[in-house]
C-alpha cells in the first residue's frame, strides 16, 4: 500500500500527502503553478517580488508577528521562486501542524501589500540583483540563460531588473496576485508524521470556500539561440565559461538516458570533465555539467572557471568531451557507476520531510501523479549504452552549441569552428 495519497477539492485545489511514520516532523508546502516564465514582459520579477511581500504583513499578522508565530513553535518557514513555480513551506513537529498551517495559509490568502513595504522591498531586491552581479559564477549563468532563451520569458531573470522592480506598485501586485494565487492554480503537499484525512480537513477549512479562479494560460515553448557571447569584465581574477546545448523537457521518455549522460560528463568528482580538466591538468577548481528541465524545453550546460590564459584550452577540452560522448559508447563499468551514483544521490536527497514534500509537489506539477523511488530506479537501470549514445548524438550538434564567457578576456576569441563536436 502506497504512503502517498492525493485528493482534489471541488474548487480544483490538489492535496498530496506522504506518510512517514518513523519521523516526528511534518513539512507542508503551498505550491503555485506560476513562476517567472508566467510573467508578462513589464512584470519581469513580480513573482519573486510578491513572494517577498507576503512576509511583510497580512490582515492578521505584522511581519514581526509572522516571524514570532513560526519561531514560537520551532518552525522553519521558507519560500522560493523558480521559473515555473512558487513555493511557501513550513517544517514543524507534528503536534504543531494546525498552528503551522494557519500561519502558512495566512501568508498566501491575506497579504496587505502596503505601499511603504513595497517601497522598502524594492531596495532589498535591487540589492539582491547587485549581489548576483557581484558573483561571476552566478552572473555568467544568468547571461547565458538570457541569451540562450532570448525573447522568451524563460530567459528573463527570476529577480527581474532594476527597471522592472522599480515600477512595481500595489495595483500591479494585487492584479498578479488575483490572477495566480487561486485554488485551481495551487497544490498543497505535506510529508512526515501525518494523517491524510487531517491534512485534507485543515486545507478544506482554509481554502475550501475560495473560488477556483480562471484557467492558467500556458506560455509558448522557447526556441534555443545557439550564441557565442564574450563579455569583458576586467575586475575579475578568472574567466567564467558556460557552454550549453538543448536538452529534453522534464517529462521526456529519454530523460533517464539524459541523466546518465549528464552524470558521466560532469555530474561528480569522477566525471569526465572533473577528472580531465581539474584532476589531470589543474586548469579549474570548479567544473561541472548540469541539466535544467522545464515543461516544454531543457538545456544541458557545462560551467568552468579558469585563468584567462587557459580559457581557449578549457573550451577545447569541454568540446572534446562532448565529441567523445557522441563517438564512443560507454563501457559497462562507467555506465553502471553512473547509475549507482544517480540512485544513491536520489535516495540521499530524499531523507528529510521537506525534500519528500517538495518531490511530491514537483511530480504532481509535471507528471500529474506520484512516481515511486522503485519506478525511478527501474527507469535508470533500464538505460543502455546505446541509449546514452543516441541522446548524445541527438543533442550535441555543433550548430546547436551555445557559449558565454565572462571575465578579463584580454584577446580571447572563440568561433563556431572551435565548438565543432
């Protein structure tokens, strides 16, 4: 019998629970199927801005009272904004769950958006934007993303820009809030020491009478822009390299083979990129690959930070590894190692109630159902060396490779011919 249960209220709000009898904590989250890609262009950054604003005061609590209410039950209150969702969560001992959910639901039902708080938060978020600009490893990924998904909301920064953030006022926030913070656009997930029926009762009490709200509008799929962009920034000690190629959407049937490819390429200390660029040659401290997957698109990217004098060599070495993924079938040992790494990482990442809660929420948003660890493990185990080779040949085409380099360039030049893989 599964420990995961799902129920949908008449107004469209979905409730998912996962029972973990061996723990004492419960993590509960209110998830919105709205992220930065759902913003209109003048609204860029408003999802994140609103995530901040709900903590500044509600009809029932001031900002200080929100913090004190969570602290008084030993609760950990958190929130984040992503490209395709927004999450508000709290983790508490099981005995404090009703009070915890009262705090959480108050945040997303009753924010005040007071003008003086909006003015103050504009300053805070502008400082957050500056913080990203001061961290070159973050900045190069931001520049890459904006250029790669050029002209599409998926490419815009989650934080927005100083210009868009400066234009947010109470009317804009209220309009966005009423469009997206609706039961039909919401799901509530909980994991830990809980009873499903009790969770449903709590949710029904707070949200059952709320009107469903209008249907959400799906944005169009982005088109990748295989660019070469070099940005000179002289006050850095390193050149920061971000290279990428199109990948598959979150639910694609080849996703497990793509996970294996990413793991072999740059997913850990034994990965090809780490061993070749850091361990054998000492050209970088940080070098890794990453998969970013969305409902209708994806990107496989590689990052490395190195000296200006080594930049072209590091680009060349990354391209060589991409070419090797396309030309040579993985041997049995490397394939099995990648599978074991993936399964181990997954199990270790899901040991907490907060991680389990988030996992169930994401599965519901993308797949519409709960996927067991056994099913995921079986999907990973079913991948063959031929599957990985086919994915590499499908995705890693010279004309589809994109490259962003940030730092003290001092004559560094890269052409499309240098990216031939």
